[in-house]
C-alpha cells in the first residue's frame, strides 16, 4: 500500500466520529466515585437525544423490567452506573455502525447486528467466568470490529485482489495486513486509543483474533475472541472465517464446549430482545 494511502487511512481514524461531548462528560462522571446521581442526571439531561436514548433502551425488551423507567434519575438508580455506561455506548455506536458496508460482504446493518450479539455474548461469557467487569466486556464486544468501518472503502477498491487471495485459501485478516499494512483489529485498537478508551479495551480489540498475544489483560481479549466466534455463528458479518474455539483454550479458562453451546442458546433465545437495543 502506498504511503499516501496509509497516511489517508490513519487520518480517517482520527476523523471517525467519537462519542458526543455530552456522552464523554457523562462517562467521566460515571467513572468518578466522587460524583453523585444528581450530577450524572443533570449532565445527561443537557442532551435531549441522549436522554431519549437512555430511556428507550432502559425500557427495551432486552431489560424487560416489570416497572416502566420514567426518568433518567430512575434509570441510574435502578440500573446502576456500569449499565448506564454500556447503554450510552450502545446508543452512540448505533448511528456509526448502521450503514451498508460496500467492501465487506453482508446485508444492511449486518455489522451492527453482529456487534450487538458479540456484546451480549461477551457479557454472558464474562459473567460465567466471574470476570470483574462484565459491562466492560460488553463494551469491548460491541466495538471489536469497529476497524472495518475505516478499512471498508479500501476493501471495496481491492475487491478483486481480496477475492483472489481468499479463493487461494488465505486468511482474511492476513490479506488485510498484506494489502493495507493494517488489519481491521489493529485499526480498531488505534480507534480505541484515539478515543482514549481504557488500554485493556484497546488491547482486547487489537488482539480479538489472537488473544494470547495481548500483554496487559489477556482475559478480556480471550472473552472478546470467544464472543466474536459465537457472534460469527449467529450473525455473520464480513469475510467469515469462523474462529476455532479450541477445547484446550476453553479448558484453561474453566469453560467447556457445553458451556459455550449453552451461552449460544441463551443468545439465540434473546436475539429478538437484543435487536431492541438498536
């Protein structure tokens, strides 16, 4: 890939629309143990669209609370800070992910549906493993393929080369790396860095196809890898090469194939409810 194209690709990463200013402020407050509910509520209410999204998703079939959540304050108290955080990421990422990719194969919204399923799967896997922050696992699962948004126009232009390479049995990730100097996982990590997300999320996105290469927190990368593998089987998106879920890897984590099958069934059973998060 010519240096000019690489420079353009890096520039497009910096230009990818991040979270809104209000959302960023709210997320900082949610992470601040010294902030109180009123501060968080008041910050959210400054943005009518974000307020509407939080109330809509809080009352979605996915959460299925017996009582209707009627105010932002009620949502924060009932759901807690971590859940509000994942709701904000879901609301903000929907418009970013919801468009037809022209290079990567898939129907309209395929990437968004895949990302939502991966997010829910990551949270369920994290819960099964007793991981300390299942909401962070959800956010990482949601964002794991965000690099495809940047690579998509380049993939479209190199369609013939890619098709030829795939027919020869080459791995799609390696093809991306050979053609563009970066694969979509690495691009995703750069986006996470540009958005100043926690380094554990950046690493897990970067290594979601090769989790044992992660340095800081291998567990989150492994959870994201397994969630992506599950999501590929439920909602494929892009050049699909189903990741292998080795029994030895599961065994090291204290999981079995039966555990993954059970989690897959739970995701499938909740697929309609998951769609209401959009």
